[in-house]
C-alpha cells in the first residue's frame, strides 16, 4: 500500500484557489496595500531625502506642520516625519520578530502535545493554560520589566507572551488531522513519528497558523508600542511609534501633532494586518468556495 497523492499539484491548485479568493476580497487587498506601503517606507528609509531623525534644533522646538517640517517637530526640534519613517523599522520589526518567536516556540510544542497525547499532552496543556490565564499585555510588561528595557527584550517578552496561543491552536489542529485516513496510511507503510509529523501533519495545519500569525502581528505592534510608551521598549534617542507617543503625552495641548501622527500610523498598520488576516482566513478555508 502506498500513499499516492501528488502533493505538488494539490498544493499548486490550493494556492491558485486561495489567491483568487483573496483578489475578490477588497478589504484584504486594502490591508495588504496598507502593510506594503509601511513596509516599503521602512525599507527605503535610508534612501529617502529625510532630515536626520536624531538632529535637534532649539529654534524649531514643537513647531506645527509646515513646508519645512511636514509633520511638525517634537519637544527638542527633531523632524517628526523622519522619526516616523525610521520608527516604522522598529515597530514593524518588533511585530514580525515577536510573532516569529511565538511561532518557532509554540508550534513544535503544540505539535508534540497533540500528536503524542498522554502525559506529555497533560504537562504542556496545563502549563499553557496557566499562561493563558494571565492577560497578554500584563505578562508582556512583567517579562519586559524582568529582562530589562530594550527593543530586543521587548520582542522576546511579546513573543513568549503570544506563544501559548500558538501552542493551543497547533494542538487543536493536530488532534483534528491525526485521525485522518492518510495518517493511518502513512503509519501502515512504516513511517516514523518524525516523518509523519513533518511530512503529513504539519503541512496540513499551516493555513490556520498563518492566519493566526498575521492577526498576532497586529497585537504585537500594539504591545511593542505599549512597552515603549512605558519605557520598556525602544530606548531614546532611537525612534519607534510607541516611544514617540511616550514623549508626546506631555505636550498634548501644546503640540497635538506629536501624538497624532504616530498614533495614526499604529492605527493604520493594525487595521491593515487585521484586514489581511481576515482575508487570509476566508481564502485558506477549504470549506469556502
């Protein structure tokens, strides 16, 4: 008996069908455009003719938006537009790397837990439930305070705080997949646990993980902004949207543009990732036609 499935053709057809459904979803395309715009800005920031994001000017303190400074200046005369674009690198990187940490740690644990069951599943599940009992942001703040204030430590704290979600999701998907006939067929031809998990189970649970990762990036960006706002993330003079809001909170009445622009950027990027995540969920759902 052999498992005679042309995986390449099946995968190609699924990708084509998913892309067609994505193109019909206008909100998902809008989210993709928003994300692409900010990612492009972050990537080309060194090439743009921007003011030095660290240069101060005592003659331009808290100046309103003008032709010289399109988004105004901050409390020590730095150009907000320049700091916004350079800050996008830190904020977007924090969201993506934090989720990468959560996926890299959570998916293998969920895979092992769901596949083997027994005492291994009990131990991993109980620890996961204990983490899930704590609010995500509170746990991220506690871990960041323990590790020390820096962008790198903030990303680790956010990643570890988001990890339990991926453990639970992966475990649930594995439990649904491992009873399928093709898994039994793989066992019957003598494949080991390692091969079955990596070649047959993992590829079939990737779509929901991708969707969850996309949605979690939005949460991670908000968390990084919150940690930077509290002084536990990006440290001065480096820019991130959260650290810019931390400075702007002291000048809301005198210079509201200091908070308006980074706040709008966080709002747009989070909306973009949520729209894209919803679109991916519909496009990758095999029950949708």
